[in-house]
C-alpha cells in the first residue's frame, strides 16, 4: 500500500467530509488513513488503482483536489 496526501477545496462542513469519505471507501483497494476539512490521507494499492482515479472520483462531486 502507498500513501496519497490530498488537499481538497470545497469541504466546508461535516457533510462534505462525509461525502468525500463515502467516495473514497467505495473504491476498491483504497482506505482512509485520515480525513478532515480540506484534506485527506489515503492508502491505496498501486497495482490495482491509480492516484488519478481516486482524485477523479472526488472531483466528480464538485471538489477541487491537489496533491
């Protein structure tokens, strides 16, 4: 497993944190290490999922993601 640190713009409430959390946990071979307003740290299996895929799924919900 590798670690991916994400800065996420647009997470202004506990609801937003929950939405992002749900997006992350629904992806295979991805686990949340930490999530809070404006950031998330996830573990992922690089043989199964690309970081870009994780980011794209979060951005589909209207958030802006930077590494």
